[in-house]
């Protein structure tokens, strides 16, 4: 298995580029929307920015759950696609849709009845709670829309169709920016809605994205030919495999989502300026890691397809290559972030306190971004693509909850440490997951034919 450690096959790099590039572009578009949202709302001060940021931290729990459902299903669909088992692929997607419907409904009902209570978990500042609650109410339709579009995107990527999600995001980007401009500032005769306008613009963009991806998948796509009636298919023949391989991914991302929310709660109780600074740094971080995150998602598809073909030796070689590439890209991303970060921060209309906190957080993230790149490729890409979902569940849940959350709580709310120390503490699990995950990949024990 170890006769060739690093892949020198030109075809491998071409395929990686072909799959990763549209994902990278889609990530750039998504982050561009977030950047414009924060800049537009930032013009009204820290309260509006903090309110939307904390409300989105809760919405991100649902988003991560959707990613878990989509990526968990993609563990099966990628291998089924590689082995050309189209009927089983359809059944996996059918089970996924049933999960999406239930979870979307639960989150929708929860926000309708408990929006103010949710905000009080994240902050005790009345103005921020009021702003975030308003954002929640206008965002209610986004749950079902996001559930459909995000999970279908993962399935399409697993069958090497990365362009349609990109096109949908591209259109959604301009729709979002336009309606944000209209409703946040009250242009073209619309009322000046501020934070509510940002939520409404996002919902309209979600409608467009979901329609684009849904119409393609159900009506136009010719390789799988999935129809709405397939959702009601008897899936008992693969249900045990679905629960074995997909539920650990869903559970892993669920614990990761709630863990990230716990991190947000810690940040939320450190003051409005800290929350606003963190929102700014998150956007910069996501911009500077688009290549690493794109490669991580592409590696999931590539490794899954390769194992589905039965070529385990080549899968191992390509996994080692992807790990090395993630380190290189992580270092490059850190350099880019260090160079452009201060200029991006200066675009925001924030207080000196928020500005200084942002610069301090930037220094911390520039150190941790290499480990973020590694653990993303390891856990979200190679190990999941290889079917090693239980191991991913263990390291995702264990190190975030047992290391990062307690350390962050102690550094931020007990010791009142500097922003630099707090951010390092909150991201400490990235270092451990990178080390443990690398050892797992080198061992070869992650390769599991479904």
C-alpha cells in the first residue's frame, strides 16, 4: 500500500482542480455575501452587526446540521457513484430528504416561538437581543430553503457535478447584494429596515438558490434521474448502511455545531465590541481559506469515488498528497491573511476598541489557520470520503468539547485574558485534530469499502 507516498499523476491534480475550483468560487461568493452584509450593517454600528452575527451563530447550527446530512449522505453517494449503483444512490438521497424535512420543521417552530429566549443565551445586552430577535423573525423561511439547497449541493458534488451549485450561488450573490442594498438602506422607495433588511435579502437569495438547484436536480439532471416520487421509495435495503455511515457524520457535525455555538456564547458574553470584532475576523478568515476548504470538500468526493472503484492503494497515495497540500495551502493562507487583514478591517465603521480587538484576533488566527486547513482536509475530506465516519465523530466531538470550550471559557470569562489568548484557546482543538487525524491517515486504517 505504501510503495508510492505522494501522487505524481497529472490526472489526479487535474481532477482535483476541476472539482475544487467551482467549490472555491462558490465559497468566495458565499463569503462575499457575508462581507457585504457585515459592511452594510457595520455602517449602523456594533449593535446591528452583533445582533445579526449572534443570530446567525444559531442559524449556523442548522447550517452545520444540513452540511452533516449532506456530507453524511455523500459518503454513500460518492462510493455508489464510483461503483455505478444508481438505485442505491437514489435511496440514500431519499432518506436524506426525510431527515431534512423533519429537522427544518423543528428549527422553524423553535425560532417562531422562542427567538428572544435564544438570543438571551448568547448575550445579556438588551439592544443586541432586540436586534437579533428581529433578524430571527425575518429569517424564518430560510430553514427549509437552506435545508434543501445545502444537502443537494453536497450530493451533486459527490457525483462530480460542481457547476450547478456554483451557478446557483453566483445568481444568489447578486440577488442578495441587490436586495440588501434595497432593504437595509431603504433604496428604490423601500423602507429602511436595517438588520431586518439584511435578513430579508438573504431569504430572497435563498429562494433563488433553492429553486435553481432543485429544478436542476429534479427536472434536468440526466445521470441519476431523481424524481420527487423517489422520496417515498422503500429504502430498507440500504437503511442499515445509511445509519452506520451517515449518522456518525450527522452526529459529528451536530456536536460540532453546538460546540461552535458554545464558543459563540462565550464570545457573546465578552461584550458587543468583542462580538463585532469576531464577526469581522470570521469573514476575513473564510476569504483566506477558500482554497483549503475547497480542497477539503473536493477530497471527500475524490477519495470516495476512488474507494468505490476498488482502488485502495491509489486512494491512500492521494490522501497523503492531499494532507501535504493542505499544509502548504494553510501556510500560504496565513500569509495572505496577515497581509490583507488590516486593510479589510479598516473598511468597517467601528469604534477603536473593536478595531484593536480585530487586529489582535487577526494575529491569533494567522497562527491557527494552518491547523484549520489540515483538520478540514482530514476530517471533512479524506476520512469521511474513506467511510471512517465514527473516527471523525470521536475526534470532532471530543477535542472541541473537552479542550476548546473549557479553555475558551476559562481564558475569556474567568481569567479575562487578551483577545489573542482567547482565540488561541477557542481554536485549540484544531491543533489536536490535525495531529491525531494525520496519524490516522498515515496508518491506512481509515479505508472502508461500503
